[in-house]
C-alpha cells in the first residue's frame, strides 16, 4: 500500500435538533494516510447542513462557508433562540438538492 502526506479532515457536530443538523468539516495538520487518488481531498473547510424534514443536505464551502461562519460568530456573541437558529438554517436548507445517504 502506498502512503503520502495529506491533510486529514475532521468533522465536528455544531448543531443537532429534530429538524436540522450542522457539521463543520475542516482540514487538520498533515498526517500520513493511504494514497487514494480516486477520492478527492478536502481542500478547505465547509459546513454540511441536513434538513431532517426533507431528507436533503447542502454543503457550504468558499464564500458560502464564510457567510455561514459569520452567522456562527454572531450566534456566539448574541446567544440566539432555537427559533432564530432554525430560521437561518431553513434559509440555507431551501438550497439543498442532495438526498441524504447513509454510508
């Protein structure tokens, strides 16, 4: 088996309710991992929002992830209600097209 140095992603659950879950995927420090050229590497951080009502998910990266991260910072400072969080997540979930699949 071949090995190479690559950035290893981690996943952190940020929010979980009866209607939504939010995961933060981020790249950690370099680690020795098996070479898998057929599997794309995570280049930068992103957020996965799952709408449990519809069974769909959306992955936010780039400027969308930066915008969502700004919401997270504001929530840390202002301690929003669950209703406010859910309203924001619902706005993003409207864009979701990918059905959730279990691996």
